């Protein structure tokens, strides 16, 4: 097959190249380039590109840099900043995959190839004549929660060569064959933005507006924040409050107030009902398949290896209620709930978490 491979400069996509070439495929390597918001160069991106060039030279493969700066800022960062301004919590990495990696790149380059491959930890399962997004063999590295907004047509054109491998085996392969990035650390930045400080980035884009931090149990002011947009539901670090731990449990967007609760096990951190809207099903709508308005599911509301169980109920006008079997910490409107099959094998889709009443106001 002729395969377009998206490189990041990291070890995962490099090992994906190695595995695909071993299988005898014809490969063309690509790197998607996004600039910083201040218009300056990103040294980490320069390092990434140089690493990609090394991989291309090692395997004697064509390599191209794809500039998608304008598309990224017009879509991903606009979505992220608009969401933050509403007091909600965005998920830029998920939207990157949907709109940039498997959207604009596919429209302009990827469609010329039989498949597009990436170093994501996920799998594509083909059964009963349909493609399904499957979870990875490594539960800690599984990235299906970052892919749960892709479309069926996008999924049908993707390859995930690392889906069946644990991360330590990927590192071992890279070391054994002497890849130059075998020991390079995994990136922790926002999508393509690399090693930037999130609060500094938000400050440059939105600014600061001091407001009170209120202990929700007593109603007393215990501190001052620099703008509700710097904080998200469930946040513990970076609050600058003594006598903790303190958790953000609510925000009043209109009055620029952040409410916190004290203690590791305060019930204010938890809830069991998760309201959802804008539900996106990747392959098929399970409610139509089951002929029911209530289905048993597994789910995640944050990036971690642990699945939770619950019942997903379909309401009116596109609204859904996910009722967890156990307490869920940090239910943050604006984020996504990722829906899985009960055996954790398939990622079915995702929905946007809303506040009760479906108005997305915290």
C-alpha cells in the first residue's frame, strides 16, 4: 500500500515508520507545522523537524513539511479560546485530530494515499463489514479518548501500527534498531504548540481580571484569582491557597467568582450524573442498534487508563444523561465524555459535557 505517515519527531511515529516499512509498504513522511501565537519560531518544533528528517534519511523516504498554521488558529485555537471565555474546559487535542490531522491534512495530502498512519496508541478493527475504533493493547498509553470525535470516513482511512504494542516494547524496538529518538521524552504540550506554559498562553490571549476565590462551604473569600478562565472544575494545583488541598468545584462566569472546596474527599468534587449534548457516534448509533433509549456503557471523562461504568439515557432534543455507577471526580462542562463498549474494546464516540439544564453555564 501507499501510506502517508504523520511524524511528530517522537519515538512512537518513528517506530510506526519502521514497522510499516518492514511490512513492505511504500511510505511518504509528513510533519504538520503550527507556529506559536506570538509569531516566533518554536525551538521544540525545530528539533522535531530535524528528528523527522533524520528518520526520513535513515529509511530513504520522501519527507514534506505541511504548514497548517492558519487553519489551526482559525479552528482549533478559536474553539479553545471561545470555550475558555465561556468558563468551560476545552479539549484542543481531540479537535486537532478531527480537524487538522485527519481533516485538513487528509483533504490536501492524505487522500492521495491508500491509508494515513500515525503513532497513536489505538487500533482500527474491521468486522461485520464496518470499521470500528478499538482501544490499544497498552491501557496506560491508550489514546482513543483523543480520537473520539473523528468521523467514520476518517477512521476508514487510518492505520495505527502501534495499537497492539505496549509502550515499553516500542521503546525497546527503537533502542534495538538505533533510532535517534529512542530515548526522547514524550511531548506534553497542547496539541502542536509544544513546550508552552498554558497559563502564559491564556494570559496573552485573554488577559487577566482579578476576582474572589470563595470557600463554598462557608461563603468566605479566602483568596484572589486572576480570571476564572485560568481555572477548571476539579483543579487542585496552582490555586495558591494555604490549608489545602483545595479543589475548584464551581465557577460564576458572570461575576468572575471561583468556588473551592477543602479536603481530599469533599463530596463537592464528585457527582454521578453527567449531562451530555452534541453526541457523536463514530461507526453507528448504539441506540438505533439496540432499539432502546437506555444502554449500558463504559466511559471516561478524562485521560487515564481507568474505565468507569454507567447507563446512558437518550433524552429529548439531542440531550443525554450518563449516570455513573460510582462517583466521578471533576465533571467539567465543555470537556468530553468518551463512550466505550462495556468490554472496553471499542470506542463508540463522545459527547460534550454540559451543566444540568443543558445551558453549559457553571
